[in-house]
């Protein structure tokens, strides 16, 4: 039986106020960001106040250091084509939660927000990879070989830290080749698994407002005030889609189907393209 729960995201009730707070020329709220008294009473916590990365694992402070993320004009910004391509990962972990955030994608850009994260294998530079091997096989091999310690990356070496989890897709729907494959790969989708009900994105260069609600295996994706995904992360459709991409013998398939980790960080994806995040807040459910 499909489990249902009724949660009306607090941030959905604040859409009008959020829109009124935006500037008319750029659609950017002025930092520093704060919580209203009502949001604080409801349990919301800021994950970004427009000035620092205190809530996140800052790649620049790791060894070897990364350059994939910076703060620009009150936003967390992904740098295009960094030496180490990696997500910005939260310090705290979450099981059932509601996340609200604003995002703006670059023209032709691709990004996302990942949740229910299971592993973060490291893929080394192309010269270490056998020619012609599928990306999915590289990820599987890195997981099987437990290549998850950042120390395997030599200073100055290119690498990718791949986050195995579910993804709230953020993309230029009209300008990125992946999005042109269809709704499964467009903004608001659970990437490659559940499509959005419809395209409600704003034009590239403008900020969108998103909410993600996760309780148990029930997930909702909201985009600009509309619920675009209402699905279960243990559905037959999910298992079928994952099997088609990864194969049932894949460790990624088993991790995402069984989800042995329920309390997990969330991450902002660096997919090699510029993207900006602001007004990020979360509450536990």
C-alpha cells in the first residue's frame, strides 16, 4: 500500500513573501539571509547566510584542497571545470527533512541537489581509466575498491568525487543536451527516475525557488510554488529504472534500492557548470 502523509511546506506558504523580497532587476535577495520568527519557531535552520560556508565541508580546507566552490555576491557558486569536480556537502546529516533553496543555472548548465547519499567514490583523472569503459562501470569499480579517501588524489591531479544518491535535477531545460532527452532529465525531476509534472522553470539567468520534502521513502519536489514530483523511493519504477542504467549487480543499484544509510548529508552538485545557490534553509521533520 502506498504510504501517504500530508505536509504543506512552510516555505510554500511564504512564496508570495519570497517573491516580494526579490529585486526587480536581478531577482536576487539581498544578503545576509535571516529566518523570520515564524520560521525559527517552526524549526528552520539556515544552511547559508550569504557570507560563509560554516554549514558545509569546504573543499578549500581539505587535503588536497579543492576549488570547486566559492561565495559570490551572497551566493554559493560552483566553479566551471575545477581541478577536482566535487559537490559541496553539508556537515550535518538528515533523515526526514524539508529543504528550501533558491538557484540560478548558467546558460547550457547542469547541476542538482543530492540527498539520501550513500557513498562518494573518487574517480581519478582520465589517464588512470581504461579506454572505452562506461562511466557507470568506473563508479562501480571505485565503490568495490573502496576508493573513497581523498588522499588518493595527488596535488595538481584532476579527479571527480561522485556522489551516489538521489538528485533533484537543476538544468537549463532548453540548452543542455541532457535535458533535451526528455522530462526525466529536466529541472525538478528525480534525475532519470521520476519526471516533473510540468516545466515551471524561470528563464535562464533568473532565480528559481525549490523545496524538497523527504519523509521515509516518500519524496516531494516543489518548484516555484508547484509540486512537480510526488513519489516513493522504493517504488517498482525506481528499481526498474536503476536496473536499466546500472544493472542489478551494480553496487550503486543496491545502495539506492536498499538505502542502508537513512541519515545522510545533502550536497549541492558541481557538474562542471556555473550555478548559484542562495537562501538555503532546512528543518527536520
